[in-house]
């Protein structure tokens, strides 16, 4: 049974062709840049005469490193928030201290997101 396309039509007819290694590498690079599945890319290319590939710019090494660090810090902030919430619900924390700590975590998260927006 064939797969279904976005228009819910059955994809039943297969086409194939061969390329030399250098052209195959070039085509694979274009497919990768597009972010699309190879069959979707080729259908769009052939049926809609799409000949340009619009790729989003790749993040710099600095931005990828910042994303990694911010993700790790975000996980830690989430763990802290969970512990604060548990402490607050079991009355081991005053409401005032809980509100201050929560506001502090939100402020840290806001600055981390802003820092990431200013890279690249």
C-alpha cells in the first residue's frame, strides 16, 4: 500500500534515476539545506518548478554553545522551581520567600533568553 501525500492522495508511482557521485553529493546538500524530506523536496522541485533553495542561516559556534549552556541552566532552574514548589506546598517555606524566589527564577530566565537573542 502506498503512502499518503498531504492532499491525502495515495503515493503509488515511484520514479528513480542515477547520478554520478559529485552530482549526488550536490543534490544531497541542497536537500539537507532545505530541511525537507528528499521525496518532498524532489516532488516540489519537479512539479512546482522550484529551483531555489531557501535555507535558514546556520547558527554560529558561539550561538550553539550558548544554546547548550542555556538549556543546561534551564534544566537546573526547573529543578530549583520544582523544589521550591514542593517546599511551599509542605509549608517549609514562607509565601513571601516563595514569591521572591519565583520572581528571581523568572528574572534569570528572562535574561538568559535575551542573551541568546543577541548572539549572531
